[in-house]
């Protein structure tokens, strides 16, 4: 009888274990920031003076900690992060990583700071060009992911760079204040207080993705493009880039915590150029779209749709690409995405006519822009179209509507190239949710 009871118990435990294994939710990327660099090559906005945090750009980080502030667009009971040394030239050692709720500034809400491991260890070495996902960590404060109290909250992701990093992989235009420890100040990631992070930055370093456990049917939409996706001229810390607006609209359409919207924009990015890119041959706009598509879109978790807004920099005096080169690059990118079952929405380019930027605003650029928009709108090239041009164009001038021009980041007249917060609001509102959520009601 005892033997039969033990057999029955073992069988029951086996069934329970199998059931538990079956209920583990898949990973869905909740936040992302496209890697480029190395620092300081890039186009940051509202950047504080970085000399005190990083006295020598070639040396990079030196025995110091980062506390990077990110806003998830999807919550789950477990999370993991991805760290990148994509544009480094030497191995870096990352240790003491933690994730917790931001309290305010660089402080973490008491009791929420959770350690992160890598292959079961508290540290990891990233070779040049490498990236690594952390192990899953429980988020007790997010055990009810659809709680309204979580929506809009931000995470503080902390880690220590041991020794000297050398050239740093970063995302220049965060439009989000994060925090850095002083050089040679050591590991501070476990601390809840803000005192270990005296310096501010408007960029993200080494961190390029955050995943959450979420139901398999959860859609993940990526905004892919240049500074107009990255959010130039939007409000600092305001989360009002057009992908942010779309994320909030999808919450209204689907309910709380039902979709993720990611931003894979890089200020200055191009479709057709540069031909070469790397730590020893950097470019402020990052790698060409096709060169970064794998890392910035295809390698993310659970991507279902992409909205691609790009090309104006290709037609600038700095890019000077032909319309044919840009459309060819887009055709190739669309084919690669669709081969992975990803729906691709083409977004029409907003006007830069009359821009005060020396590289933009001339008639030839605008003619190429119109040609690319015709390609995007033509049936068969994309699965659907987000017509940002129609939403933002002043037909009387051929440029942006005047209310979309004044800069929302630092004030000032604006450059007639980048829409402001008002313009991004209109762009986000112009996207029909059905084009990224086919078959949903």
C-alpha cells in the first residue's frame, strides 16, 4: 500500500510539474533602445555635461555604476534585460545588476530592487560585438500586470562596469533622464538611495532591451526609423514620441497591458547608408537600416508588426542617396521582415521643406520625399500605410503645419524638420489600430 501511495504521489507531482511547465508564459519585449556608438558619436537631445561622469570617452566607464530609467510598455511577473557591447573594442565585465521601481530621480522604491543574474552568476563578460540576456527574475510588485497602478511607472535598471569599459555602446537620444555613478566609485546597483548616482545623462548605455513574461497572443509593435521616431523635439521625460502615443491608444482600444510598442529609432539614421559602420568607423546616425534590422527588430521577442518611417536623412545633403537606392533598401527590409511573419506598415515621410537645418529643406529633397511616399502608398509594397504626411502637411506652404514646428524639448522656434509634441500626438492619432492589429476587434 505504501509503495502504491508513493507511486501515486510521484505521478501527481509529475502532472503538477508538467502543468507548471506548460503555464510558463513566453517572453515579449516591453522596451527597447537601438544600440549605436561608440559614445560620444550620436545625436543626443538636452544632454547634461558628461565630462564629470566620463572624463575620457576612449576609456569609457571606469569602475562605476549606471542607473538607467526605462518605461515598460508591457508588464509581467518576470523580466529579463539585454546588455550590449555591440560597438565596444574590448571585453567588458558587468556585475551587480538590479531592477526595481523608480521612486524619483535615481532612488528606487524601497523593497523593490531585485538582483539580476547571468547564467546563474552575478557577473558576466561581454566580448566586443556581443550581447547577453540576463536570467529571468521575479517582479513581486508586478504580480498583477494589468493593475492600473503599474501603468506609466518606470523601472530603474542598475549595473556596475568593473574596470575600464573602453568605447561604450549607447543610445544617444533617450529623452529620458538616467543616472551615473562617479568614476572609481564602485558597485552601487544594490542601493536604493540616489546618493551613489550623482551625475545625470539623457542617454542609455549598454542596455538595449527589456523583456516581460506575457501571454503568447500579446502583440509587439516596433516603430523603426530615424529621429522622428526617436522623438527629437518632443518633451524631455514626457514620453510623447509618436510610438508612445500609439501605445496609449492601444491600451484604450484593447485594455490595460494587452500590447507592447517599442521604439527602434536612431536620430540621423538612413536606409541606404552608411556603407560601413563600426567602432572605428562610426557615424552619428548609427548603422544603416538593413545593417541593424536583425539586432534592433528581428532579435527582439515576439515582434508581430513594424511601422517603418525613414528616408528623409537619405535625401539630405549628408546622405544624397537616390530614390532608387532607398526604395531598394526598403524592399529588402520588408522582405526580411515578412519572411519572419512580421506585418510591415509603411509610414509616409513628413515634410522638411524650408527647414533651418543646413542639410535639409531644399526642393530636391522634397521631390525625392514625395517619390518615396508614392512608393510607400503604392499597393503591394507594404501591408498597410500610416499616412503621417497627410496628417502633418500644410498644403499652403508644402511644409509642416506651423503648430507642429516649435521645439518642445528645450524651447525655441523649431527646425521645420522635426515635429514637436503636438505633431507627434497627431501622428500617433493618425494610426488606425487595425493596421497593426489585423483581425482584432
